[in-house]
């Protein structure tokens, strides 16, 4: 490939010689970033297994990629290789994608989900797939939403403004945390605590969350130590991980988990076959291990499929770093070589948001442009 197409800030397609900073292509896979669409994709971006969605600064919602289970929400099952607007609403605020379903919170605090629903992961009281967003209950106090799951399977968790935690969907390995293995098609409250701050539903079968007191809790499947409690025993309700009270963020990947402490240090545990923990080894870890010595991590995300799990993080200096499985170029370093320690993506220092899919990655710069790289078999890069 000798040329590329990008769309400038006015929406005009520009043809030109390929710039390695825009996209390096190896065997049909983008191994470094490619610019997606016009300026304005800055509020939120996230990736499912093979689809991507973003919220523009004007509050409109756009999705692209695989649509086999209606996960784009455009009323069809047609794959889209370029962003399509979902509905006409301009009040979308927060966004998170599962394997084949999608959820978003509006500015009025209502929660909406769409796509695959075989296990009740949409939370609308049915197991019917939805080709357009449907409201989950009547609540107007949803503060955070995290959709998890792999391919056709999924579960979802959310936190309300009163600090309560709610989960629904598939529950075969206790990933909902309600003490059962019963699937739930409507949100069920997890415990009675009212101090939940953040939650992350894994892209396979576990869940982790942070409380306002800085403690970390995980539950669900633990076959590769992804809960971090020093065992490989599944947990049916939340268990505290260690005794630290300075956790501020957590992200559950496919079979690994990561967290950031208030001192800016980065910690990982669980499966490590592709180097996704980032500690320079491929050794499974059943308790949190620090990744490097840096104290300026601000965000971290783990995702992936069961073959290529990968991780990306952002530092206070605006740089982004990725590591782990790289078979489809999802690390963005211009290669398809797995990395067992963080490698910087390009030289840019103006990144502000990240979103990881199953085998692809997207990120937003401070100029509001969105860039994606990795697998593109279903148009999930949106280029």
C-alpha cells in the first residue's frame, strides 16, 4: 500500500503518500494508528470484540465494525466500515462496549443498551437482541456503566449516583457477584454497600470494582488468578484484594486485571501468556505485581480475546503505552511482535483517552481526533 485516505477537520477526504504516523500496514493489519473521520470524536471511545463506538463533543453517538448481533444499534445487522450515527440524540455522555453488546448513559442519567441479549446482558427484562438502544429500567441516576463479555456471551455492571452497585447478564461463573450462578435479565443489587466508585466487567467472566475508601474487590472466574486474591478459586461475591486503601482505578481484561494506585503506580495480575501483565515475563500472577517503577500512570485498560490479550495505559505526560498480544498490530508499535513490557505508541504527548477492543485499539488526542489500529476484519477501525 503506497497511499492512504484520511479525513481532515473539514470532513474532506485527503489522498496522499502513507505517513507511518497514520498507518503502517502489514499483511492487511494496521500496526500503527490510522485517523478516523473528522475532528470532534473526543468525549468517549471504546471497543468491543469487533466493533467500536464513540461519542462526539456534540453529544451524538457513532458506531462502526461488526454488527452481527445488532451491537452497532443502527437498526440493522450490516457491518459498517465507517462511523454511522446511532439515532438522532445529542445527549449521550458515557459509553462502554461488551463483546457483542453496547451500553451508554445519557446526560439525564438514564441507561440504554443494545445488541446481543441471550443472557439478559441488556438488562431490559428479556433475552431478545435489540437493534437499537433500549432503556434499562426507568432510573435516572446511573453514574457509570461497564459492559463485559466475549463474543456472544456477556454481562454488564453499573454504579448509581447513590454508590450502589448493580449487575446483570450471564452468571455462569459468579461474574455478577450475587452469590448465585443464575443469569439475570434485569439489574440486581450486589450487596448493600453504598460506597462503590468504579467497576469493570471483564471481557471474559470476572468483575472488579473500587470503593470510595480505596479498597479493591473482585469476583467471578479465577482460573488464571485474575481476581488477585492469591488463589485460582472462583468467587461468588466480592472479595477484597489485599489490604491497600489507595486504589483509584481498575480494569478487567479477558483473563487478567490491572489497577492504578493513588501514587501513580501500575499493578497487574492474572494470565500472562502474551506478556499482557507487562512485568517482563510470561508468568501467571495470582496477586498484584507492580509494572515497572513509574509513578505517573493515569489510566489503564485491559482487553483482548482468549488468544491475544493486550493492555494499554496513559501517563500524565500525555504518552500512551501498550503491551501484551500483538498478533493483529493492536499495540500500535509498527510490528506484530508480542511485548512483555510497556512500549510507547509513537512519540506523541497529546493523547487523552483510550478504548480497547478484542484485537484493536483506539485513542483520542487532545485535538479531538480519534485514531485506531489493529485488527480490521469487520471494519472496526472505521477507516
